């Protein structure tokens, strides 16, 4: 796509970039080529630019100052809530919206509270295996417009879409995937309904030529496109019983599903990815043949090491109770589970009920949410251990575990780490330190 095609949207307009992270920097690269009347960048943190024509807006009231501009270019993660009135919100333009509105290619959008990164990556993997020109962009780490100029009419862009990227869109992808919705990011939204509505925008603006795959628990699903239901453990258009995968009238038996991904819940992700890739023109058999080559993603049920017969699993991506439950159920048992992190006030009742079955012998709790989770564990056969930080948690786990240690916090990382990736990397560093220590001890015997 020629970037000049975007000039009518921005030419002679006063534009402000709201949030100057990864997407904010991409916005700036684009704006400097689009003949804006004025460019500003707004962020809570201090900003400095070599170009004197770029106005920095910083400090506590940075967001409110954006209302005076013609276009507000929001980056994901910037909390708007009620800090902008309806007139200002109407000026918000996101990279996801601009991609959906102006992108020259077919777009597969994937969202969900959990599983969207794995499912997006699987779809891209399947398209690549079929020789279909494709790219993986969006919340996976590449701003939606970063590769805009590489897109042609033959390209299929697989775009992972977060709630923040979907909140202000007025268009939906050609093929939409809505995996699930659990309480999450409630600190960014007025309530759960506002969060869920942002997710539902992925299908809301589809037309009759579009197609969607949506979790059957989320029906009715808005949108004019043809919608197929997806489910785990119950009949739907696309579903899995935890062993086979069913795509409409086609059953894919377990012997044809060769995967390195752990957990029956990943069969759901695989099923939806197969269906979406097939809808984009991929051959099902070629997709299945390529599945063993897919290694999975870092920090998602990632096998880190086996030390003295104990397996260590990094599932730092886990930020909700359902994810921690799925992590334990992904294996044939775990005798040690590390939980806790930033307390966003979400309910842990479902996790407390699960842990009270005694499925995990040792639960190590990190602040702050760990304290609240601990109060829900009433089964005296479950050993509840509090740890002040990750170092102590891993050290304690190495003493009590006999089979498997899983880090699946069921909590956000903020306040303790910059993101779940940093938390997962710290866990892996600590486990690697255990490996080195074990090697030293063994050599001394």
C-alpha cells in the first residue's frame, strides 16, 4: 500500500499521539510523511524530541490536553475511561481502526481474554505452511501499521487484537475470531460490560461478505457476517472434546493431531485456528502436517527445565483464575503452583473452589492477590505457603515439589514487573540458577 493514500485523513489536521510506546513511535513515523498541520505526542512520562515542531505534552493532565486536537491517535494501554468526554472520544483513531478501514488486504482478527496470541500464531503458521502470503501483526508485538506498505491485495494479515485496540474501532476484520471473554483489565474500564463490549467490536461491524468464529458461550454475537460457533467440551460448529477436533461435519481424530502444545484447552485454540486458516484459503491436510513444527510461545505453558526429577513450567501469561486452572489441568498433575501478583479486585472464587479439591498439594502465594487467594483455600490437606517475592517462591518450590512446579499467577504483573514477559524471564533465570546450583552439588558428591 502506498502511504500517500492516507494523506486525505491527516492532511492539514492537528494530530496528537496519545501514549508514546511502541505504537506511538510508529504513529510518529507515519505522521511525519502525511502533511499534518501540527504533530504532538502526549504521555505521562517526560518526552523530548530533536524536531522542535513536535510538541511534547507530559504530566498528570496530559490526556485532557489532547481534547483540543483534530485527531487523537490512541496507543493501547492508555486508560481513557471517563477522562475524555464523548466529543473527544469521537476524535480517537487507533492503528487497528486505520488498518481495518484502509488496509488493502484480507485481515484475520483474533481476540479473547486468553489464547489469542497462540491462536494468532497458529493461524499464521498454517498460512505460511500453505504458501499463502501472510504476516503476523498487532498485539503480538508488531504495531498494526508497521508493515502497512508491504501489504498487497494478495496478503493475509493475521492481527492479534487486544481490548484496547478494539475499544474505539468502527470496522471489523474480514475474518474475526472471538475466543472467550473473562473478567480482565477491569482497572482500564468502567465495568466488565465495557471491557466485554470492546472485545465484541471484533464482529460488531462486519458485513454480509465477512465471517466470524465466536465462542458459543458468547452468543448472541452482533454483526452481519456469517458466524460459526466454537466450543470446548460441547457440540458446536467448531469444537473439541479434549481428544478429537470437529470442524463442522469433519472429525479429526487424536492420531492426526500431533502437537507440542500442552493442555487440552490448546486443542480449542488449534481447532479455531484450523477453521480460520481454512476459511482464508488454507488446505486442512497441509495445516495438520505442519502442526508438529509449531513450538508454542514463550511464557505460555513453557517447559523451562527438569531438575532432580522436578519439571518447571513458565505460564507467566496467566492473569486470570481460569488460566491457572487450565495450566494445572494441562498436565497429569502438579504438586506445586505459584500464584499471585497485582490485585485488581477480580473474583478468585472459581480458583479457590478448584484448589480446595486438593488437586495441587502445595500452593505458594505471592503478594498482593496471593493473600486473598490464600483465604479461599480451606482444605487442610493443601499446604499454603506465602512468599514475599519470586526468589523466595522458587526457592520454596524447589524444596517441596517432587514432580512439577507451575508458575501460573492468575494475576497481572504490574507493580512488581513491567509486564508478564519480564516476570516469566525472572522465573526462568531463577530456575536456571537452580540448575547451576544442582550441578555444583552433584559434582561435589
